[in-house]
C-alpha cells in the first residue's frame, strides 16, 4: 500500500485536474476519491512490478540465446532470430515501464494532494467521533467494518458509514 509522506509537493492542491484553494470547496465525492486513488496507485505499482519481472526474464533469456545454427538445417531467410524477438520485447517493455512510471508519479502527486487537503478538513471537524471515523477511512484507508470494530460499542459498518456520509453531506454539499 502506498503510504503518504510529508514530502514537499506543489502548493496548489490538485483533484481531478482542478485546483482547490478553499477547504469548503471539497465535495462529497472528493472525500471518497482518496480511497480509489490509492487503489489505482497500488494497481499501477503491482503492474509495474510484474512488468519489471518480465523484463528481467527477457534480459536473462537474451544472454542465453545464441544466433548460431548448430542443427545444420537451413533457416528461413525472412524469419527474424529469437534474439531479435527478445530485444524487441525488451524495448517495448522498457517503454511501457517509462509510461507506468509517469502514471505512478502523477497518481502519487494526486494522492498526496488530496490526502493533505482531507487532513486539513478532518483537523477542523468539531465532532471527535466523526473526526476519528474520517481519519480511519480517508487517511488510514481502512474499511468501514474495521472502523466499526475499532470504535466498538454497537457501531455497525452501516452506522459509521452513514454517520460519516451525513456529516460530509451537511458540511460539504454537492456543487
């Protein structure tokens, strides 16, 4: 899971390409987006790791391949060698990895920006119970059921979700 750090980033907060300069400009959906931005970021990171493993496999295969024909059988003059195929695949994977790195970088900036904005909003919340629920959900990225279990009492998954959503709707209405 990608963890947020206090690294300096852009001063403007980005969310979906729009700048947010006022905390009250947040909408209900922007609160929920952080959870899904994080999921997308983790998906991109996992995809990158898989492609990196594949690239290492291809690189090790490329050094093991030889261009010599030891069987004595003639080759087709139009057929590329296995080494050429592997080199082409390596090149394509390297390009894909560069694109993925850019996407991951953009998602991290977006994640950090939205998280920083939500942290400011949560710090301003006067209801301690709601602040705890929001902190667990939007900053710690926990599930509703784990939040309900952490709070204890007669809190259910639906009760904490509805309380949080009600607070957000009342204080940060849809535009």
